[in-house]
């Protein structure tokens, strides 16, 4: 039976997680037990989780039949994620799925023995989850959601050729956000664009940060930062009111008011992680020897409703290949 656990405080975690999956293994009752730990509930990470479940079904493991999934969400709180990681490990599942960087780090600290498959982790090497990307060398492997920042900035210039100053909002406390923000600043400088950055520590800071930055820039760039993703609709609403279009870090940003993106499809990324998990569960591979994987087939998406409201004409060469979204 699938369970979803969400609690905001550590003390509540230690009580609530007692309803998690038991310590039975596949050898006891024929069931495969998988614990899933997600840092926060927002569309990108939700889609990665759903994609994983779908992928496992295609691999022959159906939740509630021969697969027991226990899902945990830390509500964006890293300390809660560490408490949940310990409980998952105590339940001794056959495999653990880590969704996002901070939860994957918590799981890796909690066990060096149980196989961990990660997804939606931007830089597994910098996050100290693996020894090398080609050969992890540990009990951790999986899929990265590293954004094609260079292509996203080239898209920005193709759609908005007159833009001179780019604003970047990110959480400096997230390693994944640090990596992407640095890449964005480097690419902006390379293209001759000025940039303004503003950092946030939590979703509570996002509205103020967005209001601060929109008056200084021609366009806003939102990387695949969990804090930003959790409040992307707030950012796009403030930006649109100020007449500033947003280039998003992934498709879910576009679905929530950003103008366009070329990025990762998190549902497909989760399915890709499921394929790796299936190999491990079948004994065909071990995490230490499985290279980190990326998504080659990126999604180019344009929000035509936003383009119309801004009076932006999308170049024909982009319209010919993009997925067009209308609100």
C-alpha cells in the first residue's frame, strides 16, 4: 500500500513516520519495498516521482501488487529530510529513490549499503554523492536534471533580442541553484548581457525578491531551484505586472506563466531513473558501476498566452519546433 508522509517539524516526523513501510524484504513476502524521499511538493519534483512510478510499472513492478512504495516529503526543510532519511533506512527497503539534491544527500549520509537511485539532482559530483560521474563508486547513481543554461540564454536572445539586462533569482543555500546561477552569470557575460542577481532563503522571501529585481532588468531567468519552483507562479505574476518576461528553467515554469524554455521533462527523467532502478533490483548492475545519466531529448516550450499578452512575436524557426502552450 502506498503512503505519503508530509510533516513540517522533526518531532512530528519521528511520530508520523512510524506509519511507514515495515522491515519486510522481497525475500519475506515477494514484495519489493522502495522508500521515496522528496524535498518539497512542487510540479517538477512531483512529475519526477510520478514518472518513476510509471516507469517501474512498465518494468513489471506495480504499486500495491508486487511493489510497496512509501513516499516521504520534507516540506522544503533539510533537517526534516535528514530525519526522514534515517527512518527510511531503518525500514530497510530494497532500494531508495532520492528526489532532488538535498534529500539525496540526506539519504547518502544515512546509508552506505542500501542502493539509492537519485533523480532531479543537478550536479551529483559537486553534491558529493558520487566519486565520478562515469563511475559513482558508491551506493548512489541516477539521473541529473542539469539544465542546458547556454541553450536557454540563446533562446532568450532569439526571442528577446533587445534585452540587455537579465535578472536571476535563486537560493544560494541549494547547491543545485548555486551551480545553475553561476552557469547563467557566465553565459550572460559571454553573450554581452548585464545581469542582476537576488538570492532567497525560502519561499517566504520570493515575492519581495521578485519585486526588488523586476525594476532593474529587461528579462528574468528562473533556474531549476526548488525554492523558486515552489513559488514560480508568484514570480511570474509579479514580473508580468512589471512588464518583464520570464525565461524558465524548465517546462513547469512555462506552465506557470514563464514565456519559454528549453529544458528537462521531469516526468521522463523519473521514468529514466526507474529504468536504472530496475536494473539494480534485477541484479543486472550495481550503483557503484552505473554512470550518472542525463536527458538528451529536451523540451522546447513556448507559452503563447504570455507572448500575446506581452506583444512578443515568436520567431518562425522556434514556432516550427516548439511545443506551444496556452493558458
